[in-house]
C-alpha cells in the first residue's frame, strides 16, 4: 500500500493560504489511501481520486496566480511542472476507471505521492525563497 504523506513545517512556503491548501491536499491524499486500504468499490475510489484531482487543479491555479502577482521568474517552468503532475494524475485516474485498484494501482499512487512531495520541496519552496529575497 502507498505511504501516507505527513505535513510538516519543513514544507512550509510561509504563505499561509498555500500551506493550508498543501496540508488539505495531503489530508485528501491520506484519505484516499484509507479508501484503498478498506477495499472500497471502484466507484468510490474513482470518486475520491477525481475529487483530489479537482482540488489539486484549483490549488495549481491559485498558486500560479500568486506567482504571476509577485513576478516569480520561474513561473513558466513551475506551471509546466504542474501540467506534468496533472497528466500523471490523469493516467492514474484512467487506471482506476479501467478497474485497476489495490496492489495494481499502488505503484502509480506511490509515484504520484513522491512527485507531489518532490514538487513542493524543489519548486514550491522557491516561491518562498523568492518572496524572502525581496524582503531583505
């Protein structure tokens, strides 16, 4: 089974609204893991996962607007990475819709979890660093 993601202060962007959204997305991901572990129906898995994607896309749009507002120089690359994550999430959704679940889908979900955490550490924290640079 995929591992859950624990929110911690090391992942903080120091932008309260972004941090709240990140923590909420982690919670949704963890709830999806719970749904997988309980052996819920394929319909429930697809519904839960579709909701996660929906909330993630809203978050990406919000984050992209912040980057535009502050003139973040790596905006285009960051937005491209969001698109890669969306495409990977869509592939997992397709697998779920095709009836894959449990051990079949676990490697894909683990991959997405790793991408999300890696994205936050490597990309989202650069937003924080850019803002802090401007306040020195």
